């Protein structure tokens, strides 16, 4: 087991049983040792709709009880709903989810009483787990008092203070429900703001939806729905409801960093914190300073905290997957919206729909008016971690290696190795190569002046990666 860009991730067969009990025990001991909790304190546990999540949650609750804490079972709910509720109660929490990755994998997200754990916490918990692994770990499942309704009511109340009343009246919105734990809240919240809502594609079988690299099959579904139902947009989220998916009136998905920019235009922060994978045009897009980080919510949170420590009053974070984090309080509709330093899908969805309604423009035109460079991203799934590590080591060993490998693409003008390799060519195009931190995948992000050029560059990048993998 290892920590990825957000939480612990691994195959279900490896996480179930021993590993989940081990890391839950390590987390409990860490909280107690550091004074984040005292014996008997509550710890809230939630999960997504993966078949393995209830079993892993039960194992974790048993381990937490034996470690001296009192687990509270919040059932299936969005990660931001669980985090918001736990923070309001001054308690830590665990979310059982693999987010957007397939159902044969799962994970655990860890939250202190003040929010998501950071990289230093991850290292300390991992060290404790290694020590505990020498002991016999009891795998007896546990149970906790139910609190799903209370948690969801608090989250719903927050979401209904983001926009003015009836802010979405006149819009017809499709909600792709699939198997996201946010599916009911997405229907309810847009309806509460006056939109005409059509629920689409609910599934009892878990469907992995990656909002950063939307699959062609998902795009085809959304394109068909917008045409058949005359929809102004289709909205959805990933498995645990912390990453948004917004498709325009043609069913074409908007980029996650574009959604983040629309949130910035709504909230008007002083500082925006976002990873290096986000659009390079953000620095020129608003009256805010931009801080770039490595990929992963812990790094974004670290950047937000640094901004606050430096004196910034209004701090916003978002990732290229669209998940938005608030490092400070905002009041977009007059009612204070407390800080929620973990990814949330509802805020960016509402920000996009509201600004389309306010400007009386379709989403495609609203997105086009932002004037950002055209981006594209994709991933090679089931790409061995060892292969991606060897490729990155080869390319990072020398600029000559990188230049020779990218010679068919263009001449290099600049290199950013903050996270993976982000290469700028002399004509302004950008290609960014990065192994996934959550699964055996190789990701490729590109930027260009138009969609054709971006599509061509993405294809070239993926082809180069495939060619490397075929080498003896």
C-alpha cells in the first residue's frame, strides 16, 4: 500500500482485511500521539458505492474501536460532505474511496479535525504502520452510530447558500448519476436553485468516471443526452463526489481548470493555488496571484496555508480535475461560506451554471470567452509503474535524452520538473508527462493554440510513451 495524490490507494485484494485495519490503527495512534484526539473521541467514517467499501469501512471501524476511538458511521456520502461534517464536530474522519479509479481498486482518505492530512502526516502514519505490521492485527469488523442524514443535511445547507435563490431558473440540466455518491445531491441542489432537472444513467454497478480524462464513451453519452433532451448542460462527479464534470450544451466536457477559473471569477480571491498541470493561461486570467504546486490536494492545501500565512485574506485552490478547495471563507451570495480545504464538486458546478445564466450565454460561449490556451489530457491505463519510472528516469537524466526523445515533436524552449516533466516548445506548445500517483497509469497533458494542434500533440505524446513501453 502507498499514499497517492490524495490518500492511500491499492488493489481491493490488498487493502481489504489486514491493510485497512493496519492503517486505521496507525491513524488512530497518530491522532492520539499528536493530540489531535483523546481516548473515546469520535471519528467519522464514510464511503463510496464500490462493492468493497462497506467491508473496508467495517474493518476500519473495528480497528478504531480497539485503538480507543469511537467510530461514527456516515455511510455512503460525498467526501466533501464527510469532511465538512467532521470539521464542524471537531473530529477526524476516514473516507473509503478509490475516487475515479476502477472498482478492483479502493483507498482511504484521512482527515484530521482541522482538515485533510498533509504529506508529513502521511509519512508519520506510514512509519507507524510499518512498526505495527510486526504485531498481530485484529480484523474483527466494527460498527458505529449512524450519522448519514445529519452529515448530508449540513452539506446540503452549505450548497444552498452559494447562489442567490432561483439563480438557475430557466436552465434545463441533465445529471449523469452513474454510481457517484453525489448523484442525489446534484439533482436536489440544481432543482433547489430553480433549474429543470433530468436524472440520467443511474447505475447499481460501479462506473469509474475520471473527470480529468473523460472517456470517449462518457462523452458520447453526454452528447446524445444534450441533443435528445435539449439540455443546457450535463453535470456529474467522480465516485466520491469531490471532482466535478460539466458538459456544455453540445455534451462536450469543460476542462477542470477552466471550471476553477469560473469559481475564481465568482469568489474573487486574492490568491489562487493550483498544480503545474493546470492551464498556463491562469496567470493572465484574473486579478489574483497564482501559486503553482505539485499534483495532489495535500500540496494545494500546503500552498493555500502558505498564502494565508503570508497575509492573504481570500485564498482559493483548484486542480486540473476540477476539484475546488476554499482556504478561507467567502460569501458569494451574502451568506458566509466557511472554508472547506478539501476538493468539492458542487461549488464549481454551480459557479459555471450560474455565470452561464447571468450572462445569458451557453456554456460553450462562456468557456470560449475566457481565452485560455486549448488543453487536452489522456492516460495510458494498466501502464506498469516500473515502466513509467524507467521512462521518467531516462528523460530526467539529461536534457539530451529528453531532446532526442521529443525531436519528432519540436524544439525544446523550457523544462519544468516540479512534478513529472512539463516541456515548453519554441512555438509555445506544452507537453507534460507524469506517472499517476493513484494507479498504474501514465498521464499526458498538452496545451496548444487550437483543438487540432492540441489533439495532434496529445496523440504524439501518447505514441511516444507506447513506443518506449515496447522497447526490450
